[in-house]
């Protein structure tokens, strides 16, 4: 049995999978925000209940909104900032009395979709989270590509490429930079941009619904969003040239993106021809937690 834990800023979720990827158990609890030791205890409770319910013990993988620094062994770059600077993998191993594997949550999305999702069988999968924030991850032959410094695929801190004069310098970001992908192409970024341009406050679903109903301000905000996301994906295409892009997070449910992104990307790609699938995560909101479990695949 493989256990996966998706360590989010608002919820902790566990899943238990058998060797064929069938779900045996699932549970969600609220994240004890700001309480590092409370989070570890909450995770320990999830693992204990999953193993009691299934009558099995399992390997445990974790997807976190950051990464473990190879240099220090401590969490870095987590937007759940109370994790930063902590030896999370060592503390989890001590509490759970077993080895654990900890990976960036976007890499877990990539692993999940490369294993048995929208990127199954692909050599290189680039997964993009476009939800409350935006991050990305890479799987190569079904394995997470962490990189030499634990930042492989981490695009949230990068400013929007080919930035226009109207976009410069962009909104402040928690990373300490401005105009980043995390701020511009997240769902929150769409909301911020719409409010800035229109003076109206709508959430992401409301903006997309208004766009579909013919609202010109919502349509303009959507077009700006597509242009920024397309430039970000074109940058990745020029560097990594993945076999497939997989989108996850709340904005990935906007079906129009899959129609509009290819044409918006093409002018920025350094190639005479370009054709790569852009797919919605097959496992939806479950992909990250499944990917955490699959960190032990082929162990």
C-alpha cells in the first residue's frame, strides 16, 4: 500500500492506493495554519486512521508547497511560510517511525499525471498549477525532476516573460519580486487584474461566467490571462520542450483555455512548427495527493 499526503495551506489530505492505483481510503482535515508541530500531529493522525481502516501499513509520500533544500536539508520557498527553515522530512520520519519522501506539490501533480493520468507514457511532462497560486513541476519517465538545487520546474518566482509596458513592473509577490507568474496567472491573479481594470470585484468563477455571458470587461481580463499563461508556457517550451503540458488547479477547469492557448503560445516559440498537447489533469483535485503516493513507485 502507498500512502500520499497533499500538504496544502488550507487542507491536509491523505489517500491510500493499492499497487494498481485503486483508492482504498481518503480523508481530509483542515490544516493547522501557522502551527508546524500541529501539522505534523495532524498528519500522524491521518496516517494512523488510514492504516487502521485498511488493516495495512504503507509507504508515505508528501507533496508540499515548497521543497527540501539539498544544501541545508530544510524546507524553502513554501508559501505556507511556517514550513520554511524546518527539517520537515526528518521530523516526519521521527514521528511516523519510517522513511518518507517529500516533494514539491507541482512535481507530485506531474508524477501523478505521468503515471496514470493525462501524461501517461510521455517522456517529459510539465505540470502547471493554476489555482490560488501558480507553480509548476516536471516528471521525466514518471519520476519527479527535482534538479540539483531542488528547484526544478519552479516557475512561480519568475516574472511574466515578454512583459508588456502595461504589465511592468507588476504586482508585489510574497517571493519578494514583482510581476511574477504566481501573481499574474493564478486564479487570484485573474481576480486582481479584473478588479484593477474594471473596478468590480468578482471571484474567478464569476469572471469566467461573465465572460461567457458576453461581458466585455470579463472577456478582456480572460484574454490578458491567456496571453500571460501562453507566454509562460512558451518559455518552458523553448527551454524544456516537454511532450505534454498538464494543467491542474481551479483555473484548469476553464475549458476555453485548451482552445485558446496553442495559438497564443505560437508566436513566442522558437521553432518553425510546434504541436504539443495541453491537457487537463485527469485526476483533477486528486492528482497531487495521488502523485505523493506514487513517489514510492518503483521503489
